[in-house]
């Protein structure tokens, strides 16, 4: 990595996304920038601005890229363009390589003709089956970039620009993933009023329709008919996701007064608490309806926890069914997989151990960092093979 970093001496890498907190993109950048600095690479991070109405539109775009919802209205298109134009005029784009993350800041590439530089669009969502009018709206911006990056081969679309495939990662030394003493795990359970007296099923994700927290509760109730257990749904909200408060209210209504269902709203920066909840879990769920990559899956696998997750998006890259975890389909399938694990502790342990090794070899931040360095270097080379001396 130091050899690769030396090839970027004097260059500034400027990341741009929509929020400093909440969601996988902000989490990865917050862990990766210090590592770039240690390697002597000048990597920076800027965030666009927008009001709640703008982020409601970008949330609709996000869902549409996943194939859910409908096209944008003329008013929504106008609002997106107006806010984008303000960001184009106001944001300081000082990097030699502009690394733009996801749809929210995509229009910044309109500055390319004026300032030059190298431009990369990093798409963290699965755009293989989008709502076509929404993709058609974004595509003229996408094609202005020098390159695009997707998390998996199946996530991309035919484009006239270069495409790179780079999976996300976790930092095993972060507060969210490092080893914790048992006393700290018990303290966190006590803090949130979660008794540790029966098997614990845990899903960690922001409150989002695509994470299907209401479906998680339904699946849990099916499991509870035959196995006495508890459910923890824990997550937060993001500044660029105004929909999350509505989802949270629906989840609370669905949970009702069931004492075995714990709905936890965890503020940003609660990485130790999330770590402890995952380590306390008997089973970790990720019942997404659509998913970009789903970093919470790798986080749970790294902790050697048996995982039940939907076979969508990037999850099958992490969960190899019946080897590193169990892939599920629908509510009944999720309930069936949970029961398999709860009734077979040895099988659960074996899955967890396999899952940890799978993450060790494929989804740690050092691999991710190396591939980003190679990406930045490749922008100055058109050939397929680059010889480093």
C-alpha cells in the first residue's frame, strides 16, 4: 500500500457525499481518511447542503434506483436541479481527483468542463433494475464522469465510461468491531433495558422501509410461537433520510406492548453500543427488501455471529448460504432460518466461525483501501495492466 500511495504524491483526493453521519458511506469515509493520511495521501471530505425537501427527493431517487416507487414529478426534478446548482456554485472543489458518492451530489460533475480534473462516481446502491425514468434522469450526469465504481458486478448498468468493481469493507479495529469485555456488553444491555435471560435476535440498521423492520417483527412473532426469545431492533436516522422517523413510528405501532420486542433509537456515534448489541445476539438479522451492500452483515460475521439475511443486493457476497450464514426469502423463510439456528447451537457456532474467516479474507478495510489506491492510479493510465516500479 505504501508503494501505491507513493504514486499519488502531490495529488488531492476529494470525497463528496451528502452527510457526515449516518449510513455506510459516512462510516467508511470516517475510518478510511485517517488511513490515507498515514500513507501520505492527501484525502479530504466535503458534504453538500440541502433542505429537508431536497433530501426527500433524493430518498425517492435512492428507492427508485433500487426499483421501488415511481418517477419524479416535475416539481421534484426542479427542486433537485435548483439545489444541485447551489451546491455547484458554493462547494469548493479543490481536489485533483473528485470522488463523488451516490446520487445526491451527482450533478457536481457539471463543473468538469470548467475545472478539469479526474472525476469518479461511486454508486453504493444496486442500480441493476431501477425505475427507468429516474435512471434516465441521472444518466446524463453519470456519463460525464471519467469512471464509475460499483460494489458488485450485478449492481451496474451498461455505461460508456470505465467501470470498476470494489466491495465496501469494515474496520476491525473501530469501536463498532473491536473486541469488548463481557462486562461492557452487559452494561449496554442494562442501559437499554434488554434482559439477557433468553435467546436474543438482533437487527441493526437505520429505520428504513427497505430494511423491512415491520417484516422483522412479523417473522419474530412466528418464531416466538415455538421458541421463547427476544427481539432487538436498533438503529438511527440520517440527516439525508427524512423518511426514517415515519418508519420508526410504524415499527413502534407494530411492536405494540410486547415486552419481548425492544425498539432502540440509537444516536450517531454509538458504535460501542452497536458492537455490544451484536455481540450479545444469538442470531443477527438483516431482512432487507433491497440492499446496496449491507455492512452490518460483515460486522456481525466478523463477530462470529450466525447471520440470517435476505438474498438481495450485496448480501449474498457476504453470506454464502449454509456456509457463512443462512440466506432467506420472505417472512416465513426468515422465521424458518431463525428457528434452525436457535435449535442447533453447534450449527450456529460453525456458521459464525466460517463467517468470520470469510470477512477476514474479503471485507476488511485494508483490501478496500488498496483497491481505491489502484483506482486512483488507473485514472492516469488507459491500459489494462499497470507496471509499478
